């Protein structure tokens, strides 16, 4: 068959704000979604799947706002194979410079049984709904959910129906992460060879990582002719996650010799975006995560260190600079000045105005007084903390008493709407006491669903990054903070989560929860 499309351009379709946010507990606020969408657009992502507009009013508002603000990327919304879903999706994306409707239905035997549709009935619904979407928007993507477990003859039939109905992109999802690379490639190759009209559309691949093969499956599909990869930052997503954007993009860049494909991604922005997504989602990046993990460019073995000193290429197949890291750790400490801090932050991807620099410099000096050395990861944690939106509550002072003899207690000053409030509380340990003190000043019924601590850098003076996840009435919010004092970081993360909870409450009812605080 003859393919009329350029054969080396791979479109990057990022679904962090839709599939990524479906990770339990990874819900982002409206403002956080807009921030991540802007960073994705700046990075050069081709298509941003901004959400599932029919799912909630909040999702609809976020997709609509992203559609209005985005300058370059196609803005896509997800819709089930139902007219009301598609209409709501179009209403959300219609103001984008380049809108797209993405509609889907499960086509495998297991998924056909859910709506109890025969093969013919499902085929009719696909034709009707894709046609309806195409009448609204000239950029329509269609997905046969669980495609990798759908009978091949039926998959070819429904893909042809979707193309004839006006779909311009056909996405082939490995919904449960079941397939293997050879199967992934064979499936794309089979569809391109057997389906009439396949040479006039773009085939996409959406791979889940249940068996740890998502990136391999996506790249195998590209080798077989797929020209769009659906992925997320940090591989965030349902269950074990999705194909990670950073992995496929860097694999294409590093192995261009055997995979001669191009993307429009600015790879130097990868690390900054990875850190920001980790912060707002509350899902820390595992240390040994490919490309963006803390240890991805770390070397401890003496043999490796010796090789790195002689020639970095002996043990690194890509440069740290390629993903937005500095080439080496410039040691920052209490004697460093503003100029050195500005230069270091610039290397890490942050351009600060003078007022911003002054604020960060004060925080940096306070950190440097408590640490012998301040590393890149310390500065990134500091910037994550300083770029988080300040809420109505802030920890001003905290002192705890702990040890082998109970009870442990916390003495807290919490600033609420600009007014300081003081309280003392006891608890089962210093963190519990600090949380109880906060709860005395801001009573709530939220359940602590996750409390997680990890050290940003090594040593007894390492910064601790604490993630807190709260659940209240179906609402899930997260908060994160970093400090050399784990209890202080815990209290700040808890308060940040409560600030996010207040924002979520205000979206559903007008009452200002903080006005009643005495």
C-alpha cells in the first residue's frame, strides 16, 4: 500500500490531564491543570487531551479554560459513544484554535457484553456517533477500547466504519496492558494493510504498563506505521500507568539510528515538567525511573565513577542537559550570593524576576544555614514549594515536644486570612500532634488517605519532601512541602492539602469555611 503521509513525524498526544488524573488520588485543581497545560504547550506537545468534559462540571470548566488559553497544541476532549457526551465535549473544546473530539467504545467481547450490544448494533452506534462528532468538528479521533483483545476481523470492520464516518485519527488502545511488542507492531501493520482508507488517516497507540511493556509496545507500533503516541508525564495513569512521554521521546532521540522519527518536543523542558506534575499530583517519581528519576544520572560504583571522569559516554547514553538538568552539581551554600543562585536556577530551567529571586533567596539562605551543601534536588524542591499557590492558611510557627515519654505535643501558630492563631495540641507522635493542632484551628471531616515522606538528598541534614492526601465526601486533594525538619514539612503539606480542599469546597458551595474560624 502507498502511504500519503510523511513517514518520519510522530505526533505526541499527552493525556496527563485526563488519563493521568484518573490515578486514584492524583486529582489536580483547576489552576494546576491550566499550569500543566501551559507547560505542555511550551514543550511542544502536539495534542493535549485536557479532560473528560461530561465527567463533572469541574472537568468541563478546566477543558474549556485550557481550550481558550492554549496557543499551539490541539486541544482534545474525551467522549463516550453517546450524543450527549459528544455534544458536551464539543462545547468544551470549540473555542480552541485547533479543537479535537475523541470518542470511544469498548469493542472486545468483554466490553461488548457491558452494554449488551451485538456486533451489528455496536457497528451502527460507531457509525452514528463518529458521524455526529464529525458534523461538529473536522478533527475527530476514534478509539476501539480494548482493541488488543478484539477479534481481528471485527476490529478491521469497525475501524473501516469509523474512517468512513469521518474519523481522522484511529487510536488502538492496549487498555489493560496485555499485549507484547511484536503483537503491537503486527496489529498496526495488519490494520494498515487490510482496512480501506487506512492510508488517509493517522494511526495512534495508547499503551498501559500493567506488564511493564508500555514504552516498548508504543515504539513497536511506531515502527509498524503508527504516527501518534498517547502518553503521560512520568507515566501517570490508571493502575500501573501509561507510556511515559519522557521515555518514548528520549528513546526516539537516542536511537535515531534505528528509529528515524522526529517529534516537536523540547526535551530540555522534560525534567521541570516532570517535577511539577509530581508536585501537583502528589505522586513522587521513583528514584530509578527512566529519564527523570533521581538516580537516572547518578553513579556510585567506583568503576562507573572512574569511567565517567574519563568520558561521560562510557556510562551515560544521553546528557543530563538533554532533559533539563545541569551537567554537574554546583555546590551551593550559605556563602553563595544572589548572582550564583540566579545562574544556578537558570540552569535548572527557572527564569526569575528580581522580586521572585529575593523571595527565593531568603528561603535558600534559611535552608543553607541548616545544610552543609545545597544540591540541585534541594533547589528544585525549594522552587516547587515556592511556586505552589499560597492558600488562606500558612504555618507561621511550629514547635513540638517528642521522645520516649508520652504525650507528644505541638505548639502551633497558624496564619489564617492574614490573622495569626495560636494553639497547643497533643498526639500519638509529633506529626499526629501537629496535625491535631491544625485540626483544632480548622475543624474538618477529611480523612487522611496518604502520608508519605521521602528524602530529597542524602545525609542526616537532607530535606524531606512530604506528600499528604486527604479525602472528604468523594473529593480527593493533595498537598506537598519540603523542609529539613520532617515535622515542619508534614504540617505544611497538611495545611497545603487543606487549602486545596477549601478551593474544592468553594467550587461546590458558596460558604467560606474559613470565616467561622475563631
